[in-house]
């Protein structure tokens, strides 16, 4: 068994030591480039719930405004997340070509 001083971080030999992609639920929410898209999507989901509540109480005008806000926030949020994912994928492919991986 190797001595404890050989690997102070304790990650030597761990199968996921060199992984670059998130593998656990919620791990990608810590990525700063994804934050605007995830925030807009969360606002969109909350606004859907509020729109349904407002519509249930009979305020049709406010429900239409809420529906518009929901569609815009969800649409832009999902678009930003997908665009960042594509940009990250292309960057990783380009980096692989440069390093010969």
C-alpha cells in the first residue's frame, strides 16, 4: 500500500480523477457560463406556475402577460444553455485536434 504522503489530495488512482464533464445531478449548475440560461429557465418555470394560478383566479389579462413572459424566459433560457453546450463541445473537439487526442 502506498504511503499517505505519495498522494496528498487522495485522488490518485480514482477512476474519475481526469474527467472533464459533470456526471452528478446539479454539478453543471455551478458552471458560470450556464448561469444566465439556467436562471432564465428557472424564472420561466416559476412564471408558468404563477400564470396558471393567475388564470385560475380569472385574471385573463394578467394570464396573457404571464404566458408571454413564460414563453420568452423558457425560450431564451433553453437557447442559451444549448448554445453554451454546443460551444463547449466544439471547443473540446478543437482542443483534442490540437493536442492529438
